[in-house]
């Protein structure tokens, strides 16, 4: 893929380096001359420009990008970049960084955002995921499909502990994608039995979360 990243700070550079190592073509854009340091991510193409300026994005050939990441430390900038990428250049996938939790409600399809990543929300979710047993913990929301990535850690008294997955009546619009058991990552099959302490990772519609809680935890 060709991926444009607005913001060459620590977050933007880290994303760029990871994607470049995976073989993607990366364009890093920043308006601050002191941040344009090509030696930090030599595999990327660097551009000194304001990503909120339409002419700058045209010169950077944003229309040729498969994805855009708005990764600056300013939520206003990230929203403008997302909107321009989607409405002016029809970029298929726009991912935006949310810096302040109170601004998260703005990062929607109306602003061109397909996926928003909120560091405060993500950190809170990771804390909940680490300490919560017998609860549905939402880790991430996929804006385009309105689906969520959720995690459930099974307590000892969960109704299907010790039974194979084929016996679990999964609610509609939900899918078990992984079982985390100790250091193992298990791709679930119908024959896999559930164990107390298993961390179950699901993708499900928002209105299916309650049904999933009832089935997996036996509570209403």
C-alpha cells in the first residue's frame, strides 16, 4: 500500500517505521522543519508541508494513497486532514489519532474518519482488560462497520467452561476471533474447550454485546 502519515512526531514516525518494515510505501508529512528528519525513517518519503492545505496534499499526490493516518498531536489538525483525505481525495481508509478524550465524539464518518484511535480510551481499555474478569471490555471500535473489538476473561463459574465451542450458542453478529490462554494464541475451532481464565477476543456489533455477555457469563 501507499500510506500517507500527517505528523512526523514520535507516533507518526513509529507508525511509518512499522509499515515500511512490512513493505509498504510511506509518505510522511509535517509542517515543522525541525521534525523533517529523513534519517529517522530512511525508507519513507518526507515532505515539508502543511497537511491542512489542499494544495500541499495535491502536490503530495494524496489521491494515489490507499490509506491516510492523521497522527499529529492536535485534534483539530487531525480532523481537517481526515476530512480532506476522504472528501477531496477519496482515500479508501482514514485512521485518525484522538489526543483528548473529550474530542472523541467528533471523530466520525462525517469528518471522514473510518477508524479513530484514542490513546486515553485505549489505555483505559488495556487497564480494564488486565484486571477485569467476568466483564465485557471494549477495546476498539471499527467506524465503517459499527462493530467493536471486545474481550471477555472467563471466570471459573462461566456456564461453558470445560465445554467445546460447538456447544456455545453464539449470538448473531458476533464472532470469536482468538483465545488467549497464558502465552498461547489459539485460533478457535469447534472442538476447542473453554477454560477458566481464557481471554476471549470477539468482533461484534454494538447491540450484540449484551447478548454476548449473557451467553458467555451466564448473567442477565
